[in-house]
């Protein structure tokens, strides 16, 4: 993460959790977890992101565990539209695309 953030890492609000349980135990009412997966049925731009929602991404090589995805509402498992026979975009591109869509939906609050 530090290498990807370069000089901006200190301003990023990135949180790392040891387990899914640790993440979900700290949620406040009204916060939603959105998981990104090639197995998602809903495209990321169809979600209605709110300030405080969480975006969860798995390892680039294997994605999020299926048993975790099964604990979420289907509408909270999102995917990026892909060309037929394409596997997926790399993780950093996916994070950038989905994060900027969430920021756009929230009028880029806190941005100049």
C-alpha cells in the first residue's frame, strides 16, 4: 500500500483488518459493506454509495473467499463490467475505478 500511495499515503484512509469479523464488529448503523468480486451480479456503478460505506477487495490472485461473499446481500457484491473471455482488471485499477465512483456519488466531498 505504501508504494502504491507514494507521497499521498499519509492522507489515505486505508484500514486493514485481521478478519472479516473484526471489520463487521466495528460497523455503525447505516454503513454498508460492498465487496468486489468477479462473481458479483451487480455492476459497481449501480450501487448507491454513502459516506462511511466500506469497500472490501480481496487478494488479486484469488479474490474474496466464497464463504464470505455468501454472507452478504447479493446487491452488495459488486463487479466491474468486463469483455467476454476477460478474467479481470488488476487490483489497483479496480480499487481506483470503484473508489472514484463512490467519491463521485458523494459529490467528491472533502475534495477541492
